[in-house]
């Protein structure tokens, strides 16, 4: 009789191995000043400046609480800019050879991206919860007559858009030669800060820009969160937000997987 050899354990699946990578990333990001500043400190300061400088003007012009406009915007800014900070850590891991060692482990090559996206979702949820707490301390009361029913959307919308932008950042950072490459991405995100309906009403933009500003992801996300806060119709902007999320993940997620699978370039 031939000897029976025990079977070698199967390598963990993409989700299981990605969960391990996500835990490692969250621990590292919690100790990274760049991620903390871009995800929390800068947007909180932005929220306070907008509230103190423009709050009365917006309230007088719109007749509503200015926090309903500024809080969604600051939350989305924290989610998007925090992704740039985590992209810097990806570039550094690639340069140090850490990603090469991870690729040598058994398991699907998609696990590296899955881990990063899971970590980004967790980071976005934490950022959104922190901003909601700050907003409530400033007097924000979500949901209008619906009360706390708006809270899930205030957490879910930034997390969804954060997932899409995280795929974009990963696709760029996975092939970047240095962290300076992400500076261009930060400039694009800074422009998005001023061209969306969370920063100013759509009517305040030139007529030729309004169709573009209306459908930008930051505008749709801010409109969804504001509609939840004011208890108005939100199906249209919510569907637009989900469409952007799916499109960004599908396109840039594929590019990110290819970039993470390629050897580092020096």
C-alpha cells in the first residue's frame, strides 16, 4: 500500500488574505501623521473655517443651516484626501521591497488590492463617524423629521466614494516611481473641492460648467448626504454616487491589480 501523504493546506482566499493585509494597513495608518492629517485634521479645519467665515452668508442665501452643506463636503474631502495619504504608504512599501515579499506568498494576487480596499472602507467609516460627531457638536441635527434615519447614509456615502477613489489612488501609486507622483493627484482632488455643489449652489457656477459640476462624484455625494439631512428626494444623486463607485472600482481596480502584480521599478 502506498503511503498516504497529508494534503498541503490551501492558500487563503483573496478575502481572507486581504483581511490580514487590511489589519496591517490600519495599524500602520494609525501611526502615520500624513494619513491622520489628510483624513481628519485638514478637513476638520476646513469645516470650521467654512462654518465661521461663510456660515452666515450661506444661511442667509439658502434659508437653511449651513452645516447641511459644509458637513457633507468636509466629510467627503476627508475620505478622498485620506486616500492620497494611504497612497503614499503604498509607494513606500513598493520602494522598500515589501510588496515583492507579499507577492511571494501563496494566494491570489488580488488579495493585495482587496486588503487595501477593505482598509480604505474601514478608514472612511471612521472618518465619517468622526465628522458626524464634530457636526453634532456644532449643532448639526441629521435627517430633518426623519431624525437618525440619515445617519447610515452619512456613513455609507463617503465610504462608497472613498472606495472608488481608493482604487484610483492605488492604480496610480502602484506604478509611481516616487511619492511626488501623488502631488498631481492631490492637485486634481483640490480642484474637485471647489467644483461641486457641496461648496456652492449649482446656480453660482457659470452656465457652461453647470452640467459638468452637477454630475461630478463629489457633487452627487454631497447632494445625497444633504438630501438625507433635509429629508428630501435623494434617489437620483444616490444612484449617481453608486454608478461612480462601481465605475471607478471596475476601471481603476483592474489597473491597480496589474500594477501591484508588477515588480518594483527603481
